[in-house]
C-alpha cells in the first residue's frame, strides 16, 4: 500500500527542485532563441561553409539521445576547462564547478539545434514577396525582419516552440547524470531511505505534469493573442 | 588532480569500442520493435476513442495523451518498473522474477502509443470526408472504404510523423540502461565502469556515432517511403 504521508511530504521535496529545472529551461531558451534564429538564417541564406556546419550540427543533435549528449559534454568540458585553467595558471578546481553550468551548456546546445529547425520551417512559410515588399517601401533588412517577417513566422512557430520548451523541461530530468539536484534526483534521494520509490515517482510525475500543463496553457494564451492581431486567419 | 586533455583522450578507444557495441544493437532493436508493435495497437485504440467522440472514452484518451506528453521517459520508466509490481503485489501476484525488459517494453509502448494516437488522429482527419461518402456511394462496405480508400491516403500523411516518433523512441530507448538493460547504451556503460570510468568520453562518442548513423538511415528511409507512397497521390491531383 502507498505510504500517504511520504507521498505528500515528498511531493514538496520534488517541487523544491522545480526552480532548478525552470532555471535551466529559461537560461537555455534565452541562449538558444537568438542563436537558433541565426542558425536558421544561415541555413535559409545558404551561407557558405556555415550552412554545412549548421546541417551537420542539427543532424547530430537530432540524431543522438539526449543522455549521450549529456555524457559527452559532462566528460569533455571539465577536461577542456582543466587544460585551459592550467595553461593560464587559473587556480579554480574543476570539481568545485556547480554542475548547473554543464546543464546550461548541454541544454543550450541541444535547444539551439531544435529551434534552428523550428525557425527555419516557420520562416519558410512566410511569402518571399513580403520581404521584397518591405524593402520596396524603404525598410532596411533588419526592419523588414523585426516588423514584417518575424511576427508572421512567430504565429507558425509558436506551437513548435511550445513543444521544444516542454521537451526541454522533461529533458532536465536527465540532470541526475550530472548529479544536479533537480526534481527527479531530489525525490529519488528521499525515496532511498525507505525504498518508497513508487510514491517518489508518482510525486515526480505530478510535478512535471503540473509544470508542463501550465507552460502549455501559457503558450496557448499567447498564441490566441497573436492570432487576434493577425485577424484574418482567426 | 588537474587532468590534461591530450593525456586522457585517445581516439583509438572510439574505433575499438564500436565493434564491441554493435552486437548489442540487437537488444536495442528488439525493445524498439516490440514497443512499436504494442504502442501502435494501443495508439490505434486511443485514436478511435478520440475520433468516435464517445464521452468517457474520449475524455480518457485526451487525459492519457496529455499525461504521457508531460512525463519524462525516465520517470515513466521507473513508474512502470516500481509501480506495476507494487500493484500486482496488492493482488497477491509476485512479479519479482519478471525480466526487466518486460517493464521497459511496457513503458516505451505506453509512450509510443500516446505519440501514435495523435499521429493517427491527425492523419485520419486530413482525409476529406467526401472520400468516404464517395466510396460508400459506389457500393463499397464501410470496412472496404476504410481499408482501400481512407487508410492509404491517411498513411501518406502520417508517414513523416511516424518517422519522427520512431526516431524519438529509439533515442529515448537509450534510457533502458538505467534499470539494467544491456542494449547498446547499457553495454557502453558496462565498458566504462569496467575501465573504472577512464576514457568514458571516447566510448560515448562511439555510441553517439552509432545512434547518429541509425537516425540518418531511418530518416532517409522514410523520405524514400514518402516519395514512393505519395506518387499515386500526385497523379490523382493532376488528372
């Protein structure tokens, strides 16, 4: 039978990891949105060499499991940093670095690739004439993008950005591999004492469910607002 | 304790470990294959529940897909692994001797079913209702109309999404190692712990190459399928 007291107590233990998961998600999106957009522009405009790089990068990230990406970063970045620190005579012990920094790196690199594809397909849906029309009335390229192209592409991209965000939140559950105390690891550690794993995982499940439903609802509201601006298609 | 990169990275370990890992792809593909089979069956039932608009069945299917969409695979995996034996124990059934792989297949089938449910539903809805009516009007039975008219058209629409879901399943399947499955990922962690964690990076790179190649092959395969199956569609449009 379920241990209800443990179930309730551990729910709050799991919930206490939510800020970590949300922080990682937020920082990764903050880094990945501009860089992903740049990468999408590289792909669309077929910038020499960079285009090839972007293709391989996106293909690698989308073609390998998240957990393997985490292990690759977690096993390489500290070594790289250690080498750099010794060369520059910086006295920072690599083992004192908070694993959350590695999480920022892994999830940003991953999300850049995902969003690059999202932005690329969204920009592809905007008619080419829109850019030409904007230029013909005297807007600069930057103005044309910020005022004309991006608002239209955003409406198309939003559901996919929502999916990318929820996947990102779910992905943070793999931070256990970097000994980062987020939702999953906190509840699991609490369960280790009395083997209350069933209760712990029900709590973990509930916390992710609540976060993801709130995020999806938020995106839905924003999408509806954008659609009212667009008017015609609503 | 400061380590230097060149001393600890040796690409020989990458090329050495690939042949050691490859045989374990069998296990990876077995788990994926079974999950696709059961997941598609369950997904189809859920999709029917959503399409038919039966009140309770639709509510349940909606709840199911939302819950599964919001659950990280690793959480679902452990929920199944610890939860099912606990539930069985309440009925006096002892599942302690059941192979781990069973729980892994159950977890990934449940996950794949949620994905397939939405894939099937979207594909079904994309086919014009007039197609079904036209088929009935020329004397086909309901079943014939579904199998010969609706299904082939829906399948073309569903193909890219099936491909994406399959790729996601293969990648998420890597998490089976956390409860002791010895597939290609599980073997990699065994090799690494056998080396007392030395050269972990090279082995993970080897692993990533294997997964990358599989993903590219499957992606290309599905692009081919799409071309083959949508051929008929285009000629219909032209005439």
